[in-house]
C-alpha cells in the first residue's frame, strides 16, 4: 500500500488552513512533492555543472544559464504538473528518487563524505520503497553505493532502511 502517502494526506487534510477545502489541502501534498523534487533537481544540476566543468572554464553567466535552463525545461514539463495538480501517488515518489540520485552522486564523486549522507541515502531509499514498490528496481544502484563504500556507509545505509521498514511495518 501507500501508507506514507495516505498518512501525509491525512495530516494535510486536517491542517487548520482557513478558506481552503480538504481537496485543496490534499492537492498541496502533490504540489509540494513536485516542488521539492524540482528543488533537488536544481541542486543536482548545480553539482553536475561544478563537477564536470574545470574551474578555469567556469563562467557565472554560463553557470546560471545551465542551471536555470534545465530547471525551466523540467518545471514547464506537462507531465510534471499534470501529476502535481491532482492528488496522485506517483508524483510523491519523485522527491525520494531525486534525493537518492543527488545523494548517490555526492557519494560517488566526493572524496570525504559525512556519515549522515549515507544515512540520508538509506532513509530516502527506505521511505521511497515503503511508498512505492517499483523502487525495488533501483536496488542495483543502492547496492553499488553500499558496496563501493564499506564501513560507515554500509551501516548508515542499512540503519536508514531498517528504521524506515520498522516504522512502515508498525504503521506509525
């Protein structure tokens, strides 16, 4: 099931927002998920630009153009806002997927990684997997990240997933 999504819908519907309907408050969950995934996508684009461009070739105008143009290309995509305007479970998985890609890219490219990055990666994967079972297809990416960085990474990843699975199993 979609216990995480339904739980957040329940919280959103019971928010004391004046002059709004329960349907509007439920749609805020989908719109917030879409906006959050776009924000993470912008951070990923920035990280990609800084990683792939040598420091001597970095120009502020090109940097701003690269980040803004990719953000606008995704932000004005019809499919993104089709699912963001209605209360739908599919757009709710996007922030989890985008955060996994962003954190995975940081883990793979940085030399010194804080242990909380691994915990956040495992938490994002566990929550995403608890929301939608199709994220099981990202398991090879998860295992690659886990076995590439044995030590803190494996413990943090497993702790993040364990806590998430336990909470979803208890349906808290």
